[in-house]
C-alpha cells in the first residue's frame, strides 16, 4: 500500500504527566515523529479559559484515514484525555487536518477538518511546515488560506463615512 501523508494539528491547554501544555505538545510531537512546526500560544475557543499550546506535524503513514484517526484517539487517551465537555480543557487534542488523498468523509471523520480554514492556531503552524499544501475543497494553499484569514479589512472610505 502506498504511503499517505497527513497534516495533524496538535493542541493542549491542561497540564498532564509530561508537564505544562507546551510540554504535552512537545511529548506528542516526539511520539508522532515527522516534520513539526514550532509550538505557538493561542486563545481558547468555547468555554475554556486556559490558553492553548498548538503545533502541527506532517506524517507519512501506511494507515488509511479511519485507522490514523483511531491511532490519534488512542494517543489522546494515553496522554490522559477524557471527553467530558465539548471545547473544554484537554491534555491533548490531535486532529487530522489534511491528507494526501484529498477529501474524505465517513462517520465521525471529515478531511479536510471542517473548521481549519477559520482557525489561525491551526493555519499558522501548518503554514510554517506545509505552505503549499492545497485544500482539496477550495484549492487554495495553506499560505493563501492563512492570508485570507489574517488580512485586515479595508478601511472605510471617506465618501462612505459622510453618509
């Protein structure tokens, strides 16, 4: 079976057995191997108040997407993740963002990740290690998606402010 390439987003906002959230992300990067981004600090989404440590990693694997998801969920459990509340604090969160096979949809798994285009804490680390990877849905590169997300809106024109 030919190798598959995956872009995985990694996040943590709760200390675990490896230490701080950044230490949890480093431990996950060490375990996964591959080409890793630097770890970035980000604000939380949802009800959690704890800041996140985030990174991305590029992996090569013979696993198909459902098997890769099962592997990532097993790693989350091994790190102490307990699914209690959506968007709650977590020791480790591993998400498949992209894979070399394009789009994939099955029960419990959608690739590309449905929300990755709107999350700079995913796009910034991913753009550092895979700027030219194209989203199979929009056909834009990761760099282009990030530029769109982080672009400043145009300043209102003087004519528009007179009304």
